[in-house]
C-alpha cells in the first residue's frame, strides 16, 4: 500500500446506504464494522498495479481514478465519485488459484474515505455469507478462462492449419518445377551425348573442336549474366535470331531462337559460331550448342527452385522459432518477412504488399514466436477485409502496407489496408474476446484478443487502431526497445475491477 490512511469510526448505517451492502442484515453490517475499517486518504495513490492484493476497498466519498500500465504509460480507465464503487482484492475468494495482485492502480484526487476489508476477511465473509454465489462466480470465472484457453488453442490450430496448407502449396510449386527441370535436363544431356558422338565422327578438325569447346565455355558464362528483357525486346531479338538461323540454313530456327534469347544470346554470338566452323557443319554446331544452352537454363531453374525451397524452409523455421530461445533480442524485420512469406498463399496475387521499413531500427527484446502470431492475426484480418469487397478473380484486391519506424523509446509496426474499415459502432469492441465481424464460421473472435494480450501483457507494449475508414485502416503495434520483465503473470488479463 502506497498511501498513509487515517483511521476513522465505522458507521453501520452509513454502510447500509451503499448499494453493495443495502440488503445485509444488521448483524452482518455490525460484523463488517468490527472486522473492517473506515480510512481516509489524502490526494495520491491508494495502491499500485502489481503489488500483492491485500485489501478490498469500497468508496464512501471522494473521487477515485483507476489506471493500468500500458508500455511505459499509465492509461486512465475509470474516474468516479459514486459512493459504493469497489476495487482491490475482490477476487480474494478464489484463493491461490489465481494470482492475488492488484491488476490496476488506484489513486484519489482529493481527500476520500473508504470502507476497507483485508483480503482474508473479505474471502471468509464471501464464503460464509454467499456460498452459492461463490460457487457460481468460481464456475463463471474458471469456466470462462477454460473456454478462452480452449478456443484460443483452436484459433492457433486453425492458423497453423492455414499456414501449413499455404506452406505446402508454396513448397509444391518449386518442387514440381525442379522435378520437371530434372526430367528435361536428363533428355538434354542424352541428346548432347548423341550430338557429341555425331560431331566427333564428323568432318571437324581438332582446332575447330577446341574452338567449339572454348565457345561453349564462354556461352555458359554468358548465360549466367543474361540481362532481363522486356516482352517487346525479347520478341524483337527472337525475330532477329530466327532470321539469322534461316539465312544460314539452320532448319526450324524459330524453335531455337527463344532458347538462345532467354540465355542472353544474340546474332553477334551466332556470328562467332559461324566464324568457328564452316557452312557444312554450322547447323550441327548450333544444335550442339543449343543443348548446352538448354542444360544451363535447366540447371539455373533447378537452382532457383532449390533456393526457393530453402528460403521457405528457413522462413518456416524463423516463423516457428523452434530452435531458438523463447525470449531473445529479435530483428523485427526478419519476423515480419518470415510471416509474410508464410502467408503468401493466403495473401494471394491480387493483394499488393508494400514494405516501408526503417532499416536502422535496433533489435528488440521479445518473444519472437508470439510476435509472429500477432503479425499473422493482423495480416490475416487485413487481407480478409480487403478481399471481402472484391471478387476472387479481381487482379487488384487492395494494398497491404507494412511500415516500421522508431517512436521515442519504442518501435512502431503499422499494418495498413485499403479495405472497407471498421464500423464506428463496433470499433470499441474489436479487442473483446469472441467478438468478430467475420461471417459465422470464419472467425472465433479471439485473434485480436490474443494479439492484445501478447503485445500488452507479455511485451509491455501497445496495440491500437490508429485510423479506420473506407480505404485506410491502420493497426499500430508499439514495442519497447529496452528489456522488461520476461516472466508475465500466470493470468495475463483477469476480469476488470469495478470502480
């Protein structure tokens, strides 16, 4: 207790005027006066959030202000002068099954009087006078908590199932591409062996073969540095290469031209080939080099596919944080990128993702695996909101903007979407457990509640809606740059105190 109260006489008749005690019998009121006390507090704190909850307070007169710690700030949640409002250890009757600590701070703005019961006395009186009510309240409290845990676990499983399906889809594409490229590569290598045998038995001089091999090596190096071409540039170059092949008697040159152009080769390269061999052997040499080009392109495709698979596995590893300590200094951008990659299938090609990162941000103390769950919930909500107002085949289903910045002694992570916005009449309820604006069967109403608990209770940060209107909705997460207590209370958000 932070204040120094002044003890005053207790009047049972005054207690009877309070809505909390108006139905009690005279002997019950007398007992309250015997075992409790009336105390006066001057301006200042009565108790502080996080301290052991030792007393139950009922306001007799004065003004009280209740606040909760959110990050580095104390946020006022209630201010009242109504006699009879109560606060403090009002869950004492639950005993050691819940943490008996004040889950808010209470202060008075001027001289105020309270009727005060010790937590032990309050718990005893509740169990003796209202046994049935205590059983009902216990059932309500623990039943509600069990329900939240069960549904919260279900929410996590649904998210995991969605992510697994998306990851499987994302892995299947490069894996299938690698399989196809491998099969094609086997055919091309077999063709190259056959063509090499033909060339070896043909009318090629040793010097000519050596020049062709050297040209083959230079071609392979050139393929690795092939520049990107626009569709129009590629089409023009294919026409030019095809015409060159036709002019030099290479049959069906139009079939070879796209492969050469994809590899970054042009008519100048073909002139080098023509200068290396004579007219009679030119077509055989071009087709042999075509096998070289195709094998290099297929190997590049296999490498790209394998790299994509490796990146996806790395993203899954980063997202799950399975091989890392639960609490660590984390790179916020690595967490965001891994989550976006894991949600690629969910986001789909119709949603444009814009990253506006402040790359100068330091690492922050955090629970990375749980922050990834926050990002997942916020991104999923944003994408669902945008897609709800667009057709599935619409090429432009909206823009998701992920922005990071430094905000004083905290890191700001903002998720913006171009969806329809949150209606003003429900904006104050979106963080409530089981409240959802999604259609029946599509949401549990716990995504934002879980996110709020992770950000506020576990990371001592802040989660809020900074703006919401059609075409511009922004959720903001603020996380401290400095370490906080890494061990959150067992029950991160007990029911609010009544004050």
